[in-house]
C-alpha cells in the first residue's frame, strides 16, 4: 500500500500539534511491512527524519519546464527524483503557469509557515500537487487539515485514486463558533468530495456531521497518540532550587485554548496561597492581552511568560512543572496533556477536549468553571498523595496510547476504500 500524504508542517519545524500528529501517525504506520508513505510539505528544511518515509517539498517541485538539462537541475532535484522522472515531467507537463512567480528551476517558493497570504500559498500548493500526482505511483491520497484539502482534491482529480481527509481541527474550533466563510468553504468542499473523513475525536466527528452536513457512515474517529520519549528527553531532570510549585499552560495563546480562564484560575489560587507559581508557555495573538490581564489582576509577581518553546525546550518546561493545565474552549484532541503525563506531570484538562474521551487519570473540568479549575490546581499542589497518584497512574495510562494502533485503524480505512 502506497499513500500520498499532504501535510503543512513536520518536526522539528512545527508551530502546533499538526506536525507532531503527522510525524507520529506516519511513523506508526511505517511499522506495517507493506506500507509506504510519500509525505509532501510546502517547504522542507533538510533536517526532517526520513528514515521511515519519503518527504517531498512543494518548493522543490518544478511546475514550469524550461530548457533545463538534468545536470543543471541535479543539485536541487537529485534527492527528489531521478533523471527519468525529471525528463518525463519536463516533456509531459504542458500547463502554462507563466503568470505565477517561480524561480530559475520553475519552482514556486513557499514560506514553510502560516503567512498572511495563506490562501495564496494553499492555492499554489494545490497546483504543485497536480504535478506530484502525475509523477509518483500511489494507491490512496491522505490530506491533513484544511490547508491541504485543495491539494488532495487536485491529486484525486488527476489520478482517480481515493482520497481521505484528516480533520485535526475545524474552523468552528479555531473561531469559537464564528467561522471564516472562506476557510469553512474550503473545509466543506474537501469533505463533500473526498471518499472518507478521519476525525481525531468523537467531538470533532460530531462537528463534521452536524456543521458540515456529512453522512455519519463517511466519518470515522481515530484518536491521536503520543511518541515514546527518546533517551535524551527521558534523561532531562527537573530544575533544582525551585521551592514553589509550578503550574504550566503550554500551547498557542489564542481564544481556542482558553488562556484567560487559566489566568482567572491562577488569580484565585495566588490569592489563597503563596507556594504556587504559574507559567504561560507559548505565543499567539492573545499574548499581549494576557500580559495586560495578569498585570491588571496584580499577579505578575507569580506569573511568567516564556514565549514560544520548541523541541527539547518543551520537555524541559514540562519536567519542571508540578501541574499541567489545558483549559481549551474547543480542542479537537490535544496531544500536549499526553506529553505532560509521559513526563509524570499531573494534568487538568477541559471536558471540551478530544483527549478527554480517552484519558481517565486526569482531572477534567469545564473550561469556564474557573472555581473547579482553581480547586484542582490547589489540591494537586497541596496534597502529595493526590499528585503522586495522578503522576504514576497517568504515565501508565498514556504509555499504552500508541501511534502504531492509530496507524492500524487508518490502514483499515485505506483497505476498505481500495475494495
């Protein structure tokens, strides 16, 4: 089975959970002996792990074929295709893309991020997808999140192969129920015209069925999982010399994640005790607003903002935390609590998160119930027996949530489409 996957980011260069989930799923599926994956992203940086699948960069795929011999293109394209593929594409792709800005090798440039002209990059990505679909052999198309749905649909129209879309989040989650009509239209077009829809939680599945008007039989839940800790990460120690308990929010500081509810809970706890300190790790469009809110509440002396953390920094922060809190308003899944529990950190999550469907050894509150959230934080930081129970049982639970199992569920979907 060969899958052509379209993604938008991939570790170690990630800006959210999409890249982490893409990595975990593809690595888990690679354990199936007959599974091959070609993973396309707009702009690889060269240090991605390709030991278990092949990564193709849209920015390295020519769409305009000038009279360029293989010898000149080899330095740029040699790792992506062989001379036979190159000359076939040069001689057989006739579309006129002269109106688009391309470099000397006929490739479109991509930012590799989420730029202000994201809709333009999404469209360009779909154009490149058509070239890739003509070039490589595959059995099924798999598109991760709305940015890649147009690319998957273009590949489907050219190849005639079945297409799966993977809904990691919807516009209803990102906007607190006030979707951007353009993004909603792209999402709905992908759902209407694909062959099957994978959702990361039952919560997301209900949103897809009810708000995007999809038949229930077309939508399957495959919960996310978590990668085992590497020896390097497992060896990270908690910072020494910190006397107070540390409570951490780690994620994008946006309205979807409910950062203001974390500040509200922190305010209650700080007014009640002096032995707890709070950290908001991450960045986002609400960061300045949260800094002002913390100052207005008079808790700045017990509250810290780290900015965006990546890679090893994330685990250094988690290992130095006594409690992890995810007060998301609408979280399709939420991998970060699983990562916290791997590190032995007792976690508090909102009922409005997909991961609450599979996690038992955590404390769950409604995102708006600041009183309950504050009580849970205070209790974990004050009663050692409670903290120890959540630490030990939580780690046992999350260590058994594996990407390999999620990959087998996805494979069954592929097989059903092929039949």
